[in-house]
C-alpha cells in the first residue's frame, strides 16, 4: 500500500470507481510531467449532491459536495497513474459552484476540496486555485472541480 493510500485509509476515504466522461472528452491527459484532470462533479453514493447552493442546499452540504469532487479527482489520479505516490504536487484546482443569486461564499465551498488535498498529500497538496460561482452545472450537481497535478519523475 502506498503512503497516500495509507493516508486515505486513515481518513476513512474509499475511492470510488472513476466516472467515465458523459460527452466528447477524456477524463484526464498526461503531458510532460503534468496530469490534467477533467472536472469531477459532486457525485457519490446515492447519486451525490445536487442543487443550488444558498437556495436548495446550505454551505456545509456544499462543502461536503466539494469534498466528493476531491475524492473523485483522487480516483482519477489513481486511474491515470496507478500509484498515488507519483503525485509530486497538486498544482491547481478550478472550482465551480452552482450558486444562488444571494450566495457569495464560493471560496468556503471549494475549501471542502482544498482541505482534502492537504489532508491527503500534505504540503504537496497545497495548490493555486480558482473558485467561481456559476448559473448551472451538468446534471444539476452542486459543485465541480478540475485539477492540474505535477508528477514525480
């Protein structure tokens, strides 16, 4: 078991089977020493977390949704790399929140994913980030996050 997988077990995080794309794109691309992962939505057991943040779901639920996105990102990393110890650094996350008109705490939502990356990868999980509120996300999911990851040689 890799040290990252041991950390996931310690955190009681089980990686799901990676989700296949629902349109004309691939789930990830490796180029040079970078892994680019397509947006992962707040999909989980029982269908995941859907709805408009600030109107239909609250901040705490949205943060759990962002954490689900992070778990799905790590599942894609595992599929792409085989060994999660090949992750040298989480370089950047791009976070999208399906936000209601009066909800402005977008960065706090995406912290659900950011915090997971630091919990799992330590200092290598600290990353640059964008956190954006959007009108709609695919299939009404509350949150979507994509990632750029640096690979160890």
